[in-house]
């Protein structure tokens, strides 16, 4: 961990003054205590990959039925990309599916949640888009619940910063994305060991989450939140070059920077 932090600080110190992190991503935003410290292309619409799942989780959590059982459909079991390997007809607690979606980024769990909550994924996506409007996310739209590549799915670093802060305000969700590992099971007792996709957890001091993403079009993405001594830093990287090292550098520089944020979001 010392080598990680030393390299991050070295990178941060050498960064250019106008853009302290040139070329790290197609778009990025670094926020301190809710205000924007640095940003580049923060209003550019880009594919957000699995960062979409933050909205999915918010809508499911707002429903307040985490102890209910959801039945995995044939289409949910057939989900591609990251997945648990759920079987059609299996039943699982909603909170366990939430954990699988957020910690392991499981698309089968994600689709099962959307279908359980709204009756169909298309109906759930309509709710996601309504919530985006309610949240003031003017440059965000969703075509599915999980974040697959689709020209109708897009967001910005600015909108995702807002969405992530709303997400982390829900204690249950904040606890889940801070877990490095967790075991969940189906109603019949089939057990899955979840390991976080977030390599910053447990390596960069103070990191509490939030979410990673990858698709061929979106590239590597991450939203990372860290807290130290009452100060909060949030980083959004879309289509990053080296998301772990760069996010670590951004976090360290933001904590080291004196004074208030340069401008409000």
C-alpha cells in the first residue's frame, strides 16, 4: 500500500497546473465535500457501463422490500457479462441480489431485480429515466437496468457525481459498496462468495466505495468515494486509461489541496 500511495502522490505532484490530470480519461470530475475541485469534459455524454447500477439500486432500495424473495426468470438467468450464474426458477432475497449487483456487478442479479420490482425490465427502465429527470440529471438516459452498450444509454461525470452522492446517502447501499467480500445464498441454500470489483477498497485509506464499470464502448470506469477526518473526496472517471492508479492519485491530491473547492457543481 505504501508503494501505491507513493506512486499516486508522485503522479499528482507532477501533474500540469491547467489540467492536473491530463489524459487520464475521456471525462473526469474530482469533488471535495460536494463541490467540484477539478474536472475535464464533465458534461460530455459518454457510455457509463455498470455505473448505471447505482440508479437501479436506488430504485430497488426505495421500495423497502429487501426481505422479499425474487424469482429468477429465464431472461435474467441468460444475462451476459459479469454474472453470478443464477438458474431460472431460483429464488433469492432482494437484499442478496442487491449485494450481488453492487459488489460483484452481477447482471443476472440486476435483471432479476428490475423484473421483480417493475414486472418487466422495460417498465423498470422507464422508472429509471423518470428518476433521472427528478434528480436533475439532464444529460443522463437509460436503455437497460445494467449498463450494456447502447447509444440510448449515456451519462456524464457531472451527472454521475450527483447520482453517486444520492446513492451514498442511503445507508444500506453505502454499507454494501464498502464490502470487500460477502457470502449470499439462494432460498434453497446455494451459496455465492462475492468479491468486490473495486480495487481501491482496502488499499487507499478512507475509500468507502462506490462502483466500477466496463464495456467495450465505455472502457474502464469508476466512481470512488473516500473520507478522512471529516473531509470527503469523490472521483468520477469515464473511459479511464489506468483507473486504479489515476483515481488513487486524484484522491491523494484532493486531500492534500488546501482551501475550499474551486467551484460548486
